[in-house]
C-alpha cells in the first residue's frame, strides 16, 4: 500500500511538472496548429456562427409540354451563414499567435519583417482594451456585415456596445475603428480602468463583449426595390448582434491576466 501511494505521488509530480513545462512554452516555439488554436479558439478568442434564411421569389420553372412552355415563379428558401470572430487584440497571446502563423507560413516574412513583428507581438497592453471583430463565410452575408461596420461611426456604436463583468459593472465604448484589409476586422476600444482601478482582476469571473447594432440603411437601399419581374421587395434590414463571454481565470498568461 505504501509503495502504491509513493508511486501515485511520483506520477502526480511528473504530470504537474509536464503541465508547467507546457504552459511555459515560449510562443516562438508554437507550431502552426498551436498558433491557429490560440488565434481562433482560446480564452482570448470567441467565434459565433449565424445562419439567416431568406425568400427568393424570382426563380423560374417550366411546366407544360415541349410545344408551349410557360414560366412560373416559385419561392425558394435560401440560407446564408457567417462566422463572427471576436478577439482581444490588446492581449499578447492573440498578437503572438498571428505573428507565429505568419512565421510558419509557406512563405514567411523576411528577417527585417520578422524582427518588427516580434517587437509588435510582445508589446505590453497600454491604457486601452481593444476587442477586434472579424467575419468569414458566405460572401453575401459577410458583405452585409462589412458594409454595416464600414459605415458605422463611434457615435453610432456607443449606445449598443459595452464590456461587462460578472458583477454587472460595465465600461462603455470609447472609440470605434472600421475594418481595414487586415484579418482582425473592426476595432472596439474601451478604457482599461473603471473608477480608478483595473477593469479586470483574477476574481472577476467573466467578461462579456456585447453588440446589438442596427445599421443605418443608405437612402437608396431604404426605398422599395423591384426584381426582374417588377415585384416589390422589402428593404434588406439587418441587425448585428454579438454576445461573447470569456472566463477571466482562463486568460492568465505569464502569471498575469492578458486582455
């Protein structure tokens, strides 16, 4: 019995040591799969897939005999899906994962570019919390989101975007930056402190990123549209809603919370 107990303790020590070594692995040693995992599915990255159905009323079918076919219009249900990627851009693991993905690509950057990117990836967070929102998937659905985000301004977003802790305390949006050509997408910038204290602590529980934004429709789109057969179609309304929750306890990195 005593020998079995000693063996069990030795095994636990070995497992704990192996786990610690894994956690201490430098980001520069991540392989591509590990970097992609951090970037897309980690304590600092959340994905949300949306599927939307619509009715298309301009699809032709032929019926009757071959001597005199007539055209009929039938309604066809179509669906589109898009995946929203919410990432803590101000967290070093996300930036480091992105740089590591570039470094392990088939055509890595040159030495000068690597040095510059590594410096950027290791920059400590400043006084801001930056959350990035990107989108991938169906071209039409992604285009709608892209159009909504590119037209939006900080004033448009302020009333519908916030970060919230488990205790209900919130920080409001300070600045919004529309998406550019990089993979991170739109940036939502929040203050890092609340009432003179860091917004997050180890016992904060969760942090919740929330958007519920109805974009302003361009005047041309607000008018009733007609299809090829002259039928009137309703304007294409769209609401962007994102609810992403992150566990603060899982956001520890190098002995501190990264966000």
